[in-house]
């Protein structure tokens, strides 16, 4: 970096997913680049549009890879920012100072910050656990496609939105494949959503020929062969895919700032302003924050609006605003033509196939999400 950049104060964003990238783009629009340098650090050279990844990893028919993996070359308004590819492994506070410190990268590089934004996202398993190494991603996706082509019996471990959408995409492409979802609850999805909505989604799955094993678990994921559930049921399987929810990518935060910085679930404890409890110079957002709501792309962008506003307020000495939560909303697809949606407004509104098909089933929200990254 040039001497001029070193004289500026750094605002560092850790993570270039929905939350981090959106916050960085918003900050860059109003940032005084003569005083501050904005840096986004991410292990991969692109942001991933996760709402589209079920179809991406099931089928190559739409050639989605180039549209779902969005590079950062257009992220910053008027170029007021820098992208640094790397993995942050530690946070180092500067002595007893109330503000400032360094982030430590996997390669040993130390990057100073005055304000730090933590949006490291989630660690996924199964078919959307994309490698950090961009040169290996196409092969990873191709291997998944090949495994599905040869499988006659597919078990999906997890009946949340991810498992439901994978089941629908597989059934769309391979109608003769036997697809089974194993879900630990008595209904698919979770209790955030009313039983009537969950039952409606369940009926659509069954009507499409997707099998459900409810109130049961798969504790051990076999490399190949049949699956035995916790209750002892044997399920015929050629391919088993982990479609449970992810875990927060926060181990490095606890190791750096102390275990008390996280909740029992490994989520970052934050003030209403989304600052860390003991570190007013550090903000957190996205999947990693301890806030009573579902973890979704839309929530992450709502966090980003508050964090970007509060970062700009901090550097200009203005008052910060709280994050007040977001409306719970879910659009879950079962292939291109089926699905449902729930909006937690008024009495709670449930919508069916037509809405899921119109909003997400056909285009997967790709055209709606890419502009948030400058495309």
C-alpha cells in the first residue's frame, strides 16, 4: 500500500458476504476517502449469492456459476475501497486503547484498523461448503453434479429451507430419483413459522414425490451406503447430503477477544447499535450476531444498513441508531414451480406456489441481489 494510504485511518470489514459487502458498499458511497481507507478482507475473491446455490450445485443447465459468484471489482462507489483476499485468523487490540488494533491474516500479515466490522458469516457443510480456493470450486460443483446423476436414492439430512430447496431441485432434474428428507422435528422448517404454513410446505413436498422421515435424526453421515437413523430405521441411500443449518464462523473472535464475547451458541454479543459489548470500535452483523431472529440474506442486508450508518456516525461524532429487528419472511422453493412464502405481518400471511414461483423459483433472486454488489 502507498504511503498516502498508510496515513489514512483504516475501516476494515472482515467478510465479503451479504452483510459485509453490503455495509462496505454503503459506507463507500459517503466516506471521505482523503481521511479513511476502507478495506474488505475475504478468503474468496467473490461474494456468493447463497439463495441460488441449491440449483447451482444440483444442475449445470443454467450455467449459474458466473452469476452466483460475484467479484468485488465493482463493489465500492467511485473506487473508494480496497479488496484484500485473505483469511482473518485473529484480532489484536492495541494495548489498553479504547479504539484501534490489528487484524492478523493467515499468512501473518497484520493490518491496522481504527474501526472494525465483523461479518465473517457461516460455515456450511455438505454441497454448499465451497472451497476457499477459487481454482477448486468448479471441480467441487462438477463432482456434486456427477454424484447426483448416478444416484438413485438421495438422503437429505435436515428439513429446513436448505433441505427443502435441494429436494425440489433434485426432483425437478431427476424425477425418478428417490429423494428423502430426514428432519428432527415433527414438521419441516422450525417454530418461527406457524404450523399451518409448515404443514402446507410439507404437503407440497409429499405431493411432489419427496419422502419425509420426521422426528428422527441421522447422527453419522456415511461416505456411501445405507443410512441408519437414531431410531434404528434403515434408509436406502446412494448419496447422503448434509442440509442442516450452518454454524457461525466465530471461533477466531472468541480466541482473540475472549469467550465472553460470544453467547452459548457461539454468536457475537452486541449492543442495540450492533457494537460489541466491550469494544465500541468493533461492529458485528449478519449470521454471527446474537439477535432473536432467523439468519437470512435479507436480515444481513438490514444489519448492514444500520452498521454502515453507525460507522459513518462514529467517525463524524454523531449519535448512533439501534437495530430494531426485521419482519420474519421466508420464501422457500420446491423446484421452479412449487413452494410457499410466509410474512409475519398482521395476522401472518401465507402464500403458495404462485408467489414462490414468481419471486424466487424462476430467477432465484440473482438479478435482484447482484446490484447490491455493484453489478
